[in-house]
C-alpha cells in the first residue's frame, strides 16, 4: 500500500501551552452559557425525548505540540447544520463552533470526545415541531467510546440500515434506534458490534462506523447510499488513496483485512465477521499509525484539518 502523505521526521514534543486545572464539576455549554453539567435538566414534554427530533455530532480533539486542537471541526459543523435544516431548526455554525471550543477550554480537555446536540424542547405532544423551543448543548469527555481501537468481532445484523430514501444518512437522533436494535441483536449472539448489509448482499456499515477492506495490499472503502458519508472515512480515503465502491459480503469474507473507522472508533481492526476470522492486520496498523500522527498534527496532511482550541 502506498500512503499519500509524508510524516515529519521528529516526534511531537510535549505541548508547550500550560493547562489550567480542570473544574471541580464538568462543564457543558447550554443555550449560550457554560454551567455544571449535572445542573441541567430537560422537561418531560421535550419533543426530542418523545420523537427523536434532534441532530448531533461526534467530534474529537487531540493534544498536539501546539496545544489542544479539534480534528475537522468545520466539516462536522457543516454536517450538523445540514441535519438541522432538514428538521426546520435554526442552527448557527459560528455559535456551535465557539461552543465546542469554549467547552473544551472550560474542562481543560485536550484528548477528548465532543458531543454537540441540537434539539426541539418542551411543547405540546404531536409530531409538529412548530412551537417547540430549540436548544443547543455541547458536552466533552476525556473517555474514549465505541470500538475504542480494539479488534472487534462483527455479527451481520438481521436488521437493515435505514434506507436513504426514508431517512437521510445524517446524524439525526431518532435514526439511531436502528443502530441500537442491531447492536443489541449482535451482542446477544456474542459479537462486539453489528454489521449492516442490504437485501442484495452488499455491505453497508457498522452501527456507528464505516467499513474498509484490504485485499493484496489494496485498500477499498465500502460505499453504500444508506451509509453515513463519514468524515473519518473521507480522511482515510485521502490518506491511503483507497478506491471507494460497493462491496459484497462475499468480498468482505475474502478480504485479507477488514477495519472499521469513525470519529470515536478511529481506525479499528476487525478480528472477524460471523465465522470468518482475519489474521494479522499490517496495512490496518500502518494506516492507524498514520491517522494517529495526522490527528495530532505530526504529518503534513494535518494542515487545514486542525482547529486550535
């Protein structure tokens, strides 16, 4: 595999910007102000709680030689804005961007997972969103989530992914009930994660991560109209020069390596799919190491992808 990026020769030095002490209680940004996260409450008639009328993003920040930086923040905010527009929700990208940065600063976070969420709040019952309050929050945590870089075992779900002509492949809150059902079913059979396939035998994605295969050193990104067009996926296609096309389940079984990727999962090697086990993952390891350098600003490709906190 030929990777289209040049890494810097010297390893990154420890960040030179001193961190302030973390607050006694985690802070969250809520409707324009920072406050203790455990002091916030949502009303029992909150529309999003009943109907899933919200949009979110999963974003990561990393410690770099120049201090904390958020990876591909504008792309995440743009995707969130697209989902908000479909719901008829007001969304200010500049405000959301500043909310992300302010929350990271308030919590003294460098390596962190960031969760912005916009949703319709209290009002009457019913599917109409008109008349409901609109809210925006941002929370950050230093805890990694999802596949967490482990070699996951995937079970092919009996559930189908939401079709794109029914629910657009964006991070709409209600759409993720589909992922919850698939993950519960696969975990009940002893797997770590679920893999969606379609009725024609093509791979779609995992519950919260895109899928790649490696065959004879060649990297291929699974492409499917029902799959989220992931920002991490786009990053890895750029770094590896991977083809992007439809992939059958048979090709998946025949691959030398399989890996999943996402903001939370980063580059996660797959141990096996159903009864098919994969051996060593040299290409995946190489790409994971490159991705780790990029998100921390230690490779040329990182330029333009990092927003300083």
